[in-house]
C-alpha cells in the first residue's frame, strides 16, 4: 500500500509537471509566433515608408512635372504626394483628406469597403527604378519615349512612369498604348506614347538623354480587413498591402492599425504630431511637409493558451482598442495572446517645399 501511494504521488507529480511544461511550451510557441508576426509587420511597412519620395538619381531635389490627367479625381490634385492616411470610424470615413478613386475601385472588394472600421489606412507613393533606359534621346515637343527594354513586362497600358535625367526636372507620364510584351519579348525595345485621355499634357518641354532613368510610379496602400475566415467562430483579420489595384494578405492576425503624422508647419520650423484628419495638416501644403510617420498595429495569436478570455484594452498611439462586444470595432477577445507593435519612420527622401512639383 505504501508503495502504491508513493507511486501514485510520483505519477501525479510527473503528470502535473508534464502538463505544466506542455502549457509553458504552448505559450512560448504562441508568443514566438506573435513576436515574429509583429516584427514582420513593422519591417514591411517601414521598408515601404523608407522608399517614399524616391525619384531616382535626383531624389530630394527634383521638380516633378505631372503630365497625367487627374482632373475630377478626388484626392488626386497632386499625385506625387509622399504620404497620406485615412481614418475610418465605426460609421464613416473622416472628411479629410478626400479618398482617392484608387481606394473605391473594385466595389465590394475595394479598400473603401473592406478596410476595417476603427482602423486607419496608410497610403504612400514612390518610384521603383527599372533596369532600362532610352534607345534615343527625347527632345522638347516629342510625344513618345523609346525604351530599351521592359523588364518583367512591368510597363503596361495606364502604367505611370517617371522619366528623370538627373537634373532639376522629371516628368510623370501615363502609358497610353498597349506595350507589346510577352515573356519572350520582355527585353525588346518598344515605344511608349503619351496620348489623351491618359495625359493632359502630351508633349515634353524638356530634353532627356539616352542614359536617363525610368521609374515605375507606385501607389501603395496598407490596411486591415476581414479575411473571410473564422477561428473559434470569430472573424480573422489581417494586414493587407495593395499596389496596382491588387491586394495581398501580408500578416494574419492584425486586428487594428493606427497612424500619426508628424509635419512641419508651413513657413515655420515647428513640428506637430497629429491624426491624419487634422484640419491644419490638411490645409495648404502641410500634408506634403510630413517628415515622420508613427504607426502601431495590434496582433493576436489563435491558440488558446491563457486561462480566461482577454478583456484588456490596448493602446495604439493614443487610440484605445477594447474587447469588442457583439462584433464591434474592438479586438476579438478569446484565450489568446495579443501585443501592440509600433515604430516611427523618418521620411529620409522628403524634399523642401520649393523642390516639390504639382
């Protein structure tokens, strides 16, 4: 009997230790996945932000001349802006800044429709340098550009290109024709035309040498949306990246994102850190004077590793995300781990007001 009692005690102790170790291991694995996802989200958004205002060899001091037709497009009065952000409350979008048409394109699949209420949307614009140049110079009055190649068939009809000769001026143009490009002809020379209605200006007023640089203009959005999947009967949210009208799910488990923008006040050296819809930020050229972007994301795991459902509130910059009740805009609760990840990125390519084009 004594031996049986001792054996039972040892077995119970071993079982308890095993279960404790198993639980601790599950928590550690879940925490590791949470940390990995958070670091990746911060790194991916930061990488895009560091490219803002990149226009090739004369980044930071170029006058960007816009030839494209943007008349009547809300929020696109200056397609060369570096950063914008948009706030979606529980019921509607903030009045400023105006949403660009790229956010509403696609109907039910658009960012305007899909972006989660209570979470901000980040928009940024930059240029992607293409490994090609010109087969012949461009002269004032020319209405086309002869390219040496089309790497990866990246240039399509309606693509926006930046042509820069590493001098004071660069031109933004929209491709009017359909480039003849297949995988077997991707490196063959071809001509890009500047017709209407894609362009409001169809002839160059400056010259470009054959060694001029070509950049693919990128309009990138980061936003949080419902994936359509469920875990434990609760919706799964994720961080998405959209470019060229196509959205890609990047990080599963991101429940919210908040943005703060730091800008110089026009005519002064003062800095302000404000919400994207701030009235002063949205007046004059203040939005184009944004120098620092602060962003924060709330991530969750999906393994039940804590004893009771998560009812805590989380602070994303100055916004509180509480446990949702009845499917609200807060987090999903559950016995899962959550953590806020945040950073601030200085826009290293930002130029003075005097160097920005319209």
